[in-house]
C-alpha cells in the first residue's frame, strides 16, 4: 500500500506569519486562515514525566500530499486535536518520478 492511499484523513493547516512585538521585544506569531487538506496522522511516541507534576508529551507524524503549504511552527488540526509542527517539514523526494511524493513533519500536541 502506498502512502498516498493512506492520506484520507481530513485536517487543516494554518501557517504562521510575523505579528506585533510582545513586551520582551520578541515577534508574536499570528496564524492565517486554516486551509483544509487530507493527510495521514499517526502517534509515534508518548512519554510521561512525573517530576513535580504529571505531564504527558505525545509526538505525532503527519504525512501530507506533495505541494501542501506547511512550515515550521504551523498549526495542524485533526479530529479536534491541535498540533504544532516541530522542526522543518521534510519534502520527501521520489527519485523515480524526480518530484516530491509527499510531505512528512513531526507534530507536538498543544491542545484538544
């Protein structure tokens, strides 16, 4: 089965843009209108930290169609869960067709 056949889950992607400065002089991120797409999202790892408080951190991987506009820090929403892209998305190159076959990026749960 190819990855293209798995990419059938509805999700949205909101890209960040530079906003105003906060009180520390750092740029605030402002997110654009979410764009609907399809993809395949899968939970890859989950870790529980119990030092001083219980915290669960889950890391997910998103596989999106080639040409999907996505950058680091973008917001991905899937089944009422909100994720943020962790690191640079990888535009997976297919040497047979000499094009990108899909986009793969790591996600962290930030809400939902």
